[in-house]
């Protein structure tokens, strides 16, 4: 199984700025909120952990999506 902690680059769905975020897949699939490091807007993170490979997929959304 793949290591469950990763650093990823994402673009803020509000301001578009590129930022580096820590992902923790040890808890399995999860949805959580985190503020943008640049504009402080709330970003919804949808984290999916592949049960076979352990690979992490992340999608970010605005609060009004």
C-alpha cells in the first residue's frame, strides 16, 4: 500500500493561486474544509483513497458549488 501522507499542489477555486497542501489519507475517504492560504476563502476538499493502490485523489470546490 502507498504511503498515506502526501504534499500536493492545488489551485484555489476562488483566487486561482497555486498552493501546497498536506493530504492525510490514513482516515480513508473524507470531505473537509480548509481556508485558502492566500485569500482565506473556505475550500471544500474531497479526498478519495483508492482501496487497491492507496493512491490519493483530491478535488477542491467553492462553498457555493
